[in-house]
C-alpha cells in the first residue's frame, strides 16, 4: 500500500513543488493538501494548483481530518503553523517531516517532545546534495587539518535579504567543529582595504547576490601547491521537495524520535 502524504502549506512555493514530487515518487500518494482557512484557494484541486492535473484532493484547512487520513505530513510553512500542527500529529500518529525554518529554542523543544511519541524529521535544508556536502566537508577538514586556508563562497538571487546564507554558515560550523574551532571566533565576513596577511586559523566568507541564482556554495581548502574545492549548486526548489520525499519514505520504518537528513541519508558514521 502506498504511503499517504499530506502537504501543509500546499498553495505555497514549496507546497506546490511537494505535490509535484509526491506525484513523481513511487510508493507515495497525496492524501490531503492544507492551507490557511482564509485562503481564496480552499476547495481548489491540489493537483491543478500544482500544475500536475486533477488529483481529486481538495485544498482544505482541516488539519485534524488531514492528519487522520495520512501517514506523513510534510510541512513547509511558518513556525507558528508547524506548532499548531503537532498535537494533531500526535493524536493521529501522523509523522511530521518539517522543512519550515526559523524556530525558537522553545519551539524546537516542543518539536522534540512531540517526537517522543511520533517519529519526526526536522531539517532546515532537505537537499540531498547539501547534506552529502556537509559530510564531505567534515571529512576534508579532518584530513587537511590546519595546513590550509579555508574560504566559503556563496551566491544567491538578488531578492535574498540575509547574508551569508544559513547553508554557508552551517558549512562553516561543520568545518570549524571538525578542526576544534569556534566559528564565532574565527569567521571573517568581509575584507576591504589594507587587511594585512591572512591568518590561517580564520574561515573566510564571501557573498555574491545576482540575478536568479537559486543557491551556489563552494568551500575552498587552499594549501601551497594544491587546492581542494567542494561545490554544491542548486538549480531548482525541486531538490528540497525530493529530499522531503526521501525523508517521508524513510520515516515510515523508524521508531519514535527526532531525526534530521544526516539520519535519513545514513551519514552519521
Ligand atoms: N528545509 C528546506 O530544505 C527548505 C527549502 C525551502 C524553503 N524552506 C522553508 O519552508 C518555509 C516555506 O517556504 P516557501 O518559500 O514555500 O513559503 P511560502 O510560499 O510563503 O509558503 C508557505 C505556505 O504556508 C501557508 N500558510 C500560512 N498559514 C497557514 C496555516 N495556518 N495553515 C496552513 N498553511 C498556511 C501560506 O499561505 P499564505 O501565503 O496564503 O499565507 C503559504 O501558502 C519557510 O520557512 C522556508 O524557509 C525550507
């Protein structure tokens, strides 16, 4: 029997990608599509909304009913929307796959508490490639150690309002952790004028904002005589949606607990 997938925030940018991805993934079927009660799209066919043709699943705001008929609910919405969803997940044993970002420490604690009852995946970046890159960065930093200069270069579209990207910062943390450094103390976020010679213990960040770039990240380990570069380039939001499909299928066979994409991809060891 196919795993029944509900999509929360189904009319959003990620929501529409998620519906497309469910349709393209064997073993998964769309069981419910939810958005906020005052959305003018309530009642519309979720498949038509996502551009994949009629699926006979009407957009609803009834989370209780949606979680009752679903094995997994994929949530890319807002922190307060995710928090309101959790009691329904627990009551109906419906597994949350949470891609929403921006939770407070208290909200993360609540997610952790709910996950004691119902197995949950929480991942601020669901791209399989980004999560693999984090593992490769950890390995590279451990092998190359303190003998290289480390620079992180990221590029995003002109509408992005924060810098460096959350993913670039996470990459910096992974490298710093592997080297026993504290990123807060060794990060250099910009250079201008007479900067003096480079300190090998620093990790440099450089940011590009231009056009419609979805998201490029390169971490450079530069020594005398050679340079290792690990690069990830995202070209579509579908990469995050397919990561969520992988997490949904994986979650069905897990005991209760809070997991992330490193668990889903078996990258812990
Ligand atoms: N983990 C990852 O890999 C990853 C990747 C991309 C994005 N994200 C995160 O995913 C989240 C959503 O991003 P997005 O770009 O898809 O945003 P978006 O286009 O604004 O989508 C959010 C959707 O949730 C809807 N919503 C609002 N209140 C709701 C409620 N009470 N119940 C159900 N749905 C509700 C919104 O409706 P209205 O627009 O009508 O308010 C909208 O359709 C953000 O936190 C973003 O950072 C994570």
